[in-house]
């Protein structure tokens, strides 16, 4: 089923499209450390693609390659069929790619709403010069950005804290605000680095629900890194498993769960 070029329909009736991103033989080094060793895999339109593996496996590095933040020494990334050059963060955003970080990166002194509004920056077309000339247009744009931000705040059920400074929020809610900001950019591809790390069971359930309905309602393609195997199995269509920079598994949650190399890596079997 997975070799169908145009996509396929999942068991629960979701439409998965063609490949949008292809990692081809990626090797990434930091000095003498090989963080990623000759890894290839793809991401399809509309899918929830998980990257899992023990600490230090190279998952965050891989997400940074996907986002265009790191350029690998070997191999190439194809985005919508074209090789992707090195990009600045704002160029990445313009391509419809948004992300959250393993360590929360919000403006702590600003309100939730203002933080979410910063996610709209790439959609602001009116510069200062034209703002002076076209006051009306700038105002219309501001109104539209605010509407999108409010819509996402409603969607993620954080209306009650929209005026609260982020610094005053508990950890789980900060993670949700970070997700809101990423979503405010209306991305085609959303990259989440451990969106549920440090959360309690209830918070994880909420986050899982939001990720799934985001995928469902907005058609957002999602690549996420997650440690909790249960969460990964529930959420994802396909899973890449990394260990010591190598890919040791790739397939549906069931395929990966029954892969002996994956079982060994998770049980901490020695690798020498
Ligand atoms: N910026 C960096 N500079 C040097 N080494 C790095 C850097 N980022 C990651 N590494 C190294 O690359 C390896 C993979 O790290 P990382 O991608 O963060 O793994 P994971 O997210 O799976 O825990 C580790 O050995 C880590 O120390
Ligand atoms: Mg990491």
C-alpha cells in the first residue's frame, strides 16, 4: 500500500498524499561526531510521521535538517521534488514550514496572544514605508492576523489565558502556547521536537488530541519527535527509528514495534 505514488487511505479513512519531503542519504557531522549516518526516508503529504530513538540518537539534528536549519555534509533533501538549498529561518517559514523546539522558546514577558501573533510575522506583507502610504491596508492586515491568532487560540482551548504573560504559565500550557504560535503561521509542514516531554498523562492526552485534530482539520503534515512509545503508536502513520545516528527501523507503528533491532535498542541491549 505504501508504494502508491499518489498516496493511500489509512485504516481510519484519512487521505495520505504523495511524498512532499525526501531525505536522501543524509550524513551530518559536528566536528568528529557523526550525528546522522547515511539516513534516507520520506514524508508524505497529510501524514503524521514520527521520529523516535534513545537520547543522543540524532533526532533533533534530523529535525534541523528537515527544517533547513542544518545543511548535511552528505546527501540531499528534496522538498516538493526540488533539491533544497541552505535557508535562513524566515525563508524556511515562507516555504510553509513551522516548528517548535525541544526547549521552549517563547517571549516570556509577553502575553499569550502577543506570542501567538509573532507566529504571523511571515504573513505580514506591509512594510513600514507602505504602512505610511497605505494605512488602510496595514490595518486590514493587522485585523486578519488577529483573527487567525484568535481562531487558533480557540482551537487550542487557551482563551482563558490569552492576556496572561507567558512567564506566569505552568510548563504544560507553555508547550501549548508554543504550538499555537507555530500553528499561527498556517504551515503545510509542522515539526515538533518532543511536544509532550515533561507533561503529565492528562496533558499528553490533550496534546495528542490537538495534534490529531490539527492534522485532520487543517490537513497539516506533521513530523514529530517523541519518547513516549504509547503516544507515538497512537498518533503516527509511520515511524522512523534512529539509534546512534543510524536508521534502524522505518514503517507503520506495528511494523516498528515488532522489529528486533528496535526492541533491542529500547531494551538497552549493548551495541558492540
Ligand atoms: N550543535 C551541536 N554541536 C555538536 N554536537 C552536537 C550538536 N547537536 C547535537 N550534537 C551531537 O549529536 C548527537 C545527536 O544529538 P541530538 O540530535 O540532539 O540527539 P537526540 O535529539 O536524538 O537526543 C549527540 O551526540 C550530540 O551530542
Ligand atoms: Mg533531541
